[in-house]
């Protein structure tokens, strides 16, 4: 800005954060071609992590190729001096997305998968040594999934990558970030062995359950894939207890349809498996009314406070039956029947 008393004035902080235009970025990209091989490799490694990367991540992968590792920190220093990379606290970031993309695209196709494998292995190994794997889990898994399951032949690696995807999927599901949870679950499934339901049963069940929950929770989720994953659990799970979560999602899917009776039928079937059978035709209205009055008195005043402070139910089947009864009540209400009131 210009002031008639002080002349031209500049906001240095604003200039520092002002984005670089694409034409200027193209000039910076041209600089990449003039860098030394070592500096270029260092930038290629940084570009594998996106537009920015934490210093601790660089520290974890600095020995990615053993004695043949390039000095990544020296490469970053050189890139900073050229204006290609900036430092902000403990973060290194490319001055423009085009520079990061150009650095990544410069990696030869045949070299990309081996480089990502080395970076992922080093990141997992060194973060595990200082018990920081969980904090870099998503970074490691994103590297792994860019390699793709087809490029990994080692059974040990495939098992590790499936497990890491399973952990990432559960974390994303609880965030909640359903799109990411789907991606991690499906990627994890792709790393499983062909006989995974026999040789990797627990891991398979975990990944499929995450996929089912995430697909269901996404407004634009793939319904065909959801049903495919649900049916796989029904077909391959060893016992009803292992199938329960898939059944519960199935009920929710049916509840969203125009046929709540289908959800009711599914709910009644599950109650039988849980050892809590319920037959609506056997409801005795007089008994229900009498019991409701007893419970009204039992849970009023001091009794209510005592009830709320009591020990939570620990029987897993009964807790699951309560979940199903809640769903059952909702669907009976949709049919506008008195059974819904009695179930509630």
C-alpha cells in the first residue's frame, strides 16, 4: 500500500504466505531439471508424502536404502535455497503443488514401487522402535496402498500391510471418515491370501466388518459392494456371534427400504439365534399393561436414580438382543401397529 507520508509499505508476513501463481510455479518446475541427482532424489522422496511432510517422518525414513540412502535433509536444504521448498516449524512443504507433482512424476515407473516399499518399511520399522507407529499409521498405509497389492509377493509383507490397513480402517471409522474407512478396508482385503477365511480368519472378519459398516454409513456408498461383503460374512463366518454385526447392518439396510416387514422378519430370526425368541402373536395385552405399571413405579423417584447407577449389563447376547428389540420397535411403529408400543 502507498502512504503519502511514509511512501510504499509492505506486509512481509502476507508476502511470505501469498500463494505462487501457476506461471511462476512453472519456472520453479524448470529448476527441478537443473538439480543434481542427489537433490532431485531427495525431493522425489518428499513428494511421495504429498505437498508437505513432517520433519519426524523424514527422520524415520532417512535410512530408507541403508548405506545407499541419499541425504534427504541436505537435499531439502538445497531445495529451500532454490525456493522450491519452504520450512514452517517442523514441516517442509513444496512452494507449489505443481512442483510437488513434477517431482513425483519424475520418478521412473519401474522405480516407484520399490521406492515406496523402502520408504514404507523404513517408516514402520523406525516409528515402531520409538512406539510412534499409531501417530504415523495413515501416512504409512497411504504409502503402502499406492504400491498396490499386486506388486507385493512376500506373504509376510502382505499380512503386515493387511493388518495395518485394518487398524487404519477402524481408526477412520471411529473418526468418523467413512470414505477413508472403505478405502483402507478394501485395500486390506486385497492384501489377504486367497484362502484368507481359513488362514487369516480373524483379520478377514475384521476387515469385512469395517467394510460393511463404512459402506453402510456412506450416503453414496456402493450398495452392491455392501451386500457382497455382508453375504461373504454370512457364508464364511464360523459362528452366529461372528455374523451378528453384519446381520445388524442388514437390518438397518432393510429398515431403510419400503418393506419394514423384511427388517422385522430378520430381527425375529436374530432374536432366536440369541436365545431370546419373541413371538408377537403371543403378546398378552393384560400382562403387558400390568408389567408396565410395575416398571413405572419401580423406576420412579429414588428408584430411578438407583437404577441408572446400577452395573451395566454384561451378558453379550442380552445386550445384542436389546439392540435388536430397539430396531424391532422402530419398524413396528412404521407399520403403525400396537406391537411397536408393546415391544418398546
